[in-house]
């Protein structure tokens, strides 16, 4: 019997596990502009990310296949982050000694642009402070998930996947 992957046992996926499943964008690509990265390792019947992508950057031959992004086709529109019901899509952009992470955020209150927030890693632990760059609230007619762009230290680019608003 094959071994159960660690992400199924633990409930979260590490970057090392993720990049055994999908390719990691190159440093050059990460610095060029925001790039979408799916953290969706389970074969479930789901495909709204593929359907919403305006450049057909997301390949998924059947809805049970894993989404794989053609990083050169991705224009960083963030629609996949907003529509994913599993909160599994993120965008990453390296800017100098910081990284800007675009992430879904379903909790209220939404932070404000410029606000300092607590950075949380994949297990929900606090790993430092970051700054909100952009807030995109829910689009009521579509029911999308609100998203945030959060500036974090570059070395935390693949660790921070949520924030806590302290008010
Ligand atoms: S960010 Fe936009 S272009 Fe890039 S994969 Fe997502 S939907 Fe497609
Ligand atoms: S919409 Fe989200 S959960 Fe569904 S296949 Fe795409 S990345 Fe996975």
C-alpha cells in the first residue's frame, strides 16, 4: 500500500512537497510581475480556476486533474485567487528585498491599505509583521472571496499564507 502524503496527514502542504507536484516559478519570473501558483494537490472534481483564467494559463485536461499554471501565460489578474472555493490559489511577486503575496481573506474586519498585520504561516503560527498593499473586497454579484496583497520579507515568500488583523 502506498504511503499517505504528509500534506494529507498534516492538513497543510510544505513548499518542498508542493514543488515536487508543480514547477516552482523561476526567480526571474517571480521578479518580473505577479505570478499565480496553485497549492491544490488533491484530485478533486473542481475547475473554476481554469474556467475564469482569461489567458488559458491554467491547464487541467479534466476537472479531476491538478491545475498547472503556464507561468509565462499568467498576466497576474488574480481572478483565480478570487474564485477558488478551496482558497488554494496565491500570487507571488518578488520586489527588492520583499515579496508581495496575493491571498484570499475571508475573515472580517478586512484590513486597510497600509495597515500592519500579523503574518501567519501554513500552520497558523505568527512569523512576523507585514504591510497591506491592496485590498479587493468581495464582488457581491459574483460572490468572490476578498483578496489581499501583503508585503512580507522575501525569505517568508513561501511560508506566509494568511494574516491576522489586530484591532
Ligand atoms: S492570475 Fe489571472 S492569468 Fe494568472 S493564472 Fe490566475 S486567472 Fe490566469
Ligand atoms: S478552483 Fe481551487 S480548489 Fe478548484 S481546482 Fe482550482 S485551485 Fe483547486
